[in-house]
C-alpha cells in the first residue's frame, strides 16, 4: 500500500512537471519539428514585448496593435505577447528588458528622450540605455503646450522672467526645461499622473502650463471646451493639429524642436544577437507599415510613424546628443 | 436618444454579451484577490473584434459584476475579493459565522445595486454639472479631503486611539516607499531593491493585510469558524434589511458617490470611508464589527456608488476615475467614442453604454443571488483544502497586478506583519488608511504649494478647502463636545492613551513591536538625509509624529509591566486551544512557497504547496490530494494561457529550457 502510494505520488509529480514543461515548452517542441525542415533558426519561442506602463494606456494600445502584425511577419510562427510591467516611470519594465538575455525574446517599448533624461537624473544605475538595440519606431508625436485661456499668460512673451509651474509627467521633463529656457521663464516642475489630469489643473488655474504629446493634449482642448489655449508646438508640425498652432521654429524661438518629439520605439537589450536583430527589424518594419496597424492606430487617435534601420539609429543618436546638450538643466537625483 | 440606447442595449446579441460578461465577472469577482481591474483589463483584448456596442456592454457587465462578486469571498471567507470589499469583511463575515450568510449576501447584492443606481442616475441626469464640480476641486481640496479621510482613524480605532494613530503613521510611512511622487528623483527607502522603487500597490497591500493574515487564522482554527455557514437563510431577507435602512443607504451612497466622482481616490477608500462614517452615526454602531447588517449596507452601498461614480469623470472629462475607468476609457477610444463633454454627441453608442451600465447592475442583481447559492458551496470545502486554494489565488492576484514575482514576497511579508499586529490588538485598518491616503496627502500638498509658488497662503484662498478643514476639525472634536460628562470621560481616555486596552498577555509583543517600528523609523530617518528637500519633508514629518506617539506609549507600557511583576500577577486567562496549524508553520509554508516560485516556477510551486500544506493540516486522502495538486497545476496553466499572463518559470526551468 505504501509502495503503491509512493508510486502514485511519484507519477503525479511527474505529471505536474510535465505540465510545467508543457506550458513552457510546447512551442519548443513544435519548433523542434520545424527545425528539422531547414526553417530559420530564430525565433524558437514566444517573444515578449514589455510595456512599462499599466494596461489600457497609450503604450499598451500601441503594443497590442503591433504585436499580432509582428507575429505575421516573423519568419516562424510564434506568439508575440504583450506584458505590462509598470512602475517608477517605466524604469522597472525597462530594466527588466535591459537585464534580460540579448536573444531577441524580450523587448520593450521605450522613448529615448525619457531614457536619456532618466539616465541624466541618475535613475538608471548601471543600466546604460544608450546601448539598447533600437529595432523599430511605432510613432513619433510632437508636444503641444497649453495654457489657461483667459489666464495670467496670454502669449509666450508674457512668460519672460516670470515664475511658472510646468506639469511634469516624467516623459516631458526635457521639453519643459527647454521651453522654459527658450521663453525665459523660471520653472517649477509639478508632478501629475496623466495628461487629462494635468490639463484639468491648467484649466483650473492650479498649473501654468502643460506640455505633452500633441494628439493627447489637443483632445483635452476639445474636452475642456475653450478652457485651454494651445500656444506652442515643439517637435514639428502635427498632421492632426490646425495650422493656427505654430511650431517653435515658426515662432522664432531658440529651441531645439527635437526636445518635444516623443517617439515610441521597440528596443531590445544591448548586443542583441545579430540573427534575431535582423529578423526583428524586418518584421517590425513591415508590421508598422501594414495598413492594419495604421488603421488601428488611427482608430485609437494616434498616427503611425514607422522608422527603422539607419534612419532610426541616427534619430536615436541625435536624441542622446540633445540630452547631453541640456544636461545641465536636468535636475539630478540622489 | 435614451430610448434608442436601451433598445440598442437590449438587442438579442447584446443581451448575450451582457449575461456572458456578468457570468464571467461573477466568477472572477468571487475568486479572492482577482478584482475588477484584472477582469476588465484581461477581457479587453477579446473585445477588439466585436461590434462596439457589444464590446462595451460586455465590459460594463464585467466591471459591474466583478465588483459585486468581490463581496462574496469577503462575506463567506473573510478574504476580500478586491480592494473595494475590505470593509465588507468586517461585518459580512461575522454575519456568516452567525448563520446569516444568505442575509449578508442579499444585503451586499441590493446595497451594491442601490449604490450603483444612485451613481448611475447622477451620471445620467447630472453629468455636465458634476463635470464642472471636478473643475473646482483641485489640489488644495484633495489635500483637505485626504486629511478628512485620515481623521476617520479616530473612528476606526475608537477606544484604541494611540494604537490607531501609530498604525496610521506606519501606513503613511510605508506609502512613501518608492519613487517620490513630488520630484520623481528620489527612490525612497528601497535599499537597492528595484521593485520597491515602484512603491507598494494597494492590491498587494490589501491582499497581504486582509487575505494572507486571514488565511493564517483559517489554518489555525481549522474549520470555518463558528457555526455551519450553509446559505440556507434567505437572500431576500437581506433585501429587507437593506430597505429598512434608508438613511444608511443615503449616507453611504453620497459618500461613495462623492469619492467616486473625484478621480484617483479609489474604491478601497470609498468602502472603508462609507463604513467608518456610518459607524459614527448609526444607531447600531455598537454592533459594528460583530455582524451588524448596517455595516454591510454601508460598505457595499459606498462601494457600489463609487464603482459607477468613478465613471463620471471618465466619461464627462476623459479623466479616468480609477484604473478600471482608465481601461474602460481605452475601450471607448478604441471603439470610436471620445470621452469628454462631447461624449453624448457621438451618436447612439454613448447612450448604449449608459444603458449597458445600468443593465450590468441589474443583471448581477438577478444573477447574483442565484450565483451565491451555487458559489457558496465553496464553504463546505474542508479548511485544509480551502485555505491552500485561496492562498494560490492570492499569490496569483498579487503577481498579476504588476507581473512582479517580488510582489508575492511583499504580500506575504505584509500579511505576516498584519497578522502579528492583529494579535497584539493593533487596528490594521488604520494602517490601510495610511497606505491609501499617504500619496494623496503628500502629492496634493506639494501641488497646492506650487499654485502660489511655495506660499502656504494658498489654503486660505480656497474656500472649499477651508470648509473641508473646518468639517474635519468639527468631526474630530464633536464627540468630545457632545456631552459634558462624556467630554470629561472621553478626554480622560484619550489622555491615558487607552489605558484599559493594554492586554497583559500581549504586552511583551507590543513592546517589541513598538521598538521594531521605532527602529525602522530611525533607519528611514537616516536614509532620508540623502533625499532632496521636497522628497524628504513628508516622510520626516510622519517619522517625527510616530516617535511622538511611540515614546509615550512605550514608557506607559514599561511602567505598567513593572507594576505587574508581583508573583501570580502574570497569570492570565487559560491556555488557548491548540491550533490546527500553528502560525509559525503556516508562515514557513508561505515562505517556502515563495522560494519555490522562484526556483520551480509558479505552476509546480502551487501544486506542491497545495498538497503539502493540506497534508500537514491533516487531510490524508491521498487520491483527493493528488487530484487537487494536479487540478491546481492545470488551473494555473489554463488561467495563464487563456489570459496571456506569463507566470514565473523558475530558475530550474529557465536552465532546462533556455
């Protein structure tokens, strides 16, 4: 009886182990078969795209829009899974990606301006985001600055020499500081959780200005029905915004437009395995140019802006040079 | 347009999605630890291909029924189904212990519905004016609201004031762990741990405080505590109890609704605040905590009103009132509706959404009581089987919040701490208040100062903030002025810091705990010297206040201890009955389970934990145990696969299958 019990339990334990392996290894088995048929060696298992924010937000929507299309264009049939790892303004999720094996199976959505700013603030520790492997851009949005309609500031010139509170989101620190410098204001950065919250604070008069991704901010100007006044576009003209809103260059401001260009890029850890890198760059490039992706983004209120290859590497490199240029302005942490 | 909305919502296809959403939501809600955020977020991707009306009705039904379903676990098992039903446990479970589980469930059903209906009516009738209200409530008002909510500590800890305040301060200091919300530059009290930089989330802390500590008690007691909890009494009797308390419905509904329409305050706060406010005013307040129906009515009405109230800023301003609201807002945008003042101008669809919200409430009102009878069968499970299963669900819930394995460890650590604090008579609800309100108070204080560029005079220029402050002070002071004799008595009790409440048996434990808290505060104060000034102020203020509370209490306890050193004086009440599983063993099992998750992966660790802990707790039917272990493995596997969650694989599997 005892022996039978032990045998039974042993069989159960084996079954459980098999379940665990099955849960994790079914794709490997399938790929094992495929390998025999001289298919490409990579990928062999599911790819994870880390979204370093909570579910339901802009990054999440974009990741879920592109994931099935990346699956479609990869050389082998595997799943591309979106995993939300929020915390510390994208630091936790980004660090998880950075510390993962550079085998192409763990990627993350990043914004190089935010990476560079956080690094300049000392927030990344030993992780060097400049060494990430940047694979493909999903979109790039200019930043829109709004003030309270009928408030104490009516135009940019009024801000010279004045104390001004700028709403801070973590991703917009650089553009806040660059705009403050350009208009001659003395900035105080005030933390808010989201663009709708920050815009409401501006409309209420609790905050002097909010600068964030143009599409999202412009929606708030409609939502808040004339309580907000857009005064400046940083990062170039945005197709969805009226021409009456001028860019920094059009207004003659001494301000690098790139400080306000928010990019959403899929990146992997440093020294990504070359075969994986090539396959991912190809798949992401095709996915972001797929009409289905464009449609899904448009439906969600975003505009796809695919970019890859050397152009993307140059754009990212220029961002980090920009961070170096403004490094003295960026407040430092512990 | 309204009629078109209801007609559209009641089409045959949408009705199917309504009931499917309700059914799924009830199951998710009943599972302890998996709340509405989880349910809505994970069902969202399944709706991308659906017709917009069907998709939104489905999500609204899940939103409504998960929030309702959370109450079932709270009442039957004393384990909160979600953060919004923490307060439901306090009287719901005692009612169940008294053989009134059906009544409690009926109360939860109808109260939750009425709260939701109150908020729905306000949404439908007053969306625009309520939206305007959000325009005038800013950072100074939020700060004062936070202080007002903190003042409820005095109600939560009545008779245990000093202990309650210490717990509130402890919760406040725990809430400061992580990236500072003021500058974002300081990572406070993380001691190099990356995952602590993201702070302690409410779901993980409430799971630890109320679920894990309750599981330890379940293992100790070894049976569903009290009498048989068969749901034989009528759910309808609960409906009658609700209808007998119109004032409670009104008070709690207003509190929950108000907290719901202000973004970011959260359903956990609504349930607890409604309960505590009602405890202050209810004629049956003496029975609160012992199975008072009014307590369940208050908690559930407040929660129900907040759940729907949260959607008001979401729809009218495009500002999500909660995480679930944010997800629903994302769903609206994906399906072509722009939240905001123009919400109602987007054709029929917004009216269908409104109708779907109300129908979601109605559908759980109908299906809920039926589900209660069915789902309540869970209480017949032997504790040695039930407690491990609930533990696995808690571990799943903690992990899925942020996909951190570390959160599981955090939850267990908080749970062990809460169990210990509860044993020595410290009101952990005050710690929860501190945890929830700390960030609200700190960030809104900082934002308030920024309005006038650092001037404290801002609070004098905001009439609503001043009014809230006045109400808070009156609320705190009123009990002392209510009756002159009562004033003298109460003042005496307050001055002696609850001298009657120090239990001799727990005194050494209390002294040790206070010393540990003091040491932790000292360590935090030392750490804080490196933070920038803005990040340092709030924690230091809390630390100073904590020391001002701990030191007199310690002195008092030590003096008392010396007075009671006469021979025989230490003889206390008789020995407690032998626990089924001592708390030390349960804690050891939890810690081994956490370690196994890291080593063997979640699925295997869960199966082994369930089998081992059930066996240790005395369940010896090998076939059932083995079957349960396998089922638990299959369940977690299906769960993860179906909902695209990547569970931890464990170091060994990573090595075997890189």
